[in-house]
């Protein structure tokens, strides 16, 4: 079972990366871990998702491809994105 504290800490870090990368006018703590990132919820669009994918690639060494059939699930929420990163990180 993953360490819940480490997971929450990485979700907070990831929220901060998203806010910084997209220059959002919210605090990272305002991003609900299970809230949708795309469209409803945080309201991101496909360009935002691409920017996040670049930041994640640089920070965590995780390659996210635009044509990956899993993207809808990967980017479903901050928590699902974080779990994907934790499973696939090379750093």
C-alpha cells in the first residue's frame, strides 16, 4: 500500500506545478484531489494538458503522449495523474 502521506505531499507538489505552469489564479491547495482537471472541475483544455505533460516530463521523467488512449483516465483528476506519475516516474 502506498504511503498516504507521501501521496498527499506529491499531490500538493503536483498541484503547485500545475498552478505555476498554467499561471492559474488559485492556490494549489484549492485543487481538489478527485475533482476533474479537464473541462468541468478545474476547467483545463487540451492545450493546458499538453503544457502540464511537458512540465511533468521534465520534473518526473514521465513521458505522456498526446495519442495515448489512457490520457482521459490519466488526467481525470489530480489524484489519478499523481498515481500515474508515481507508477511511471524515472526520477
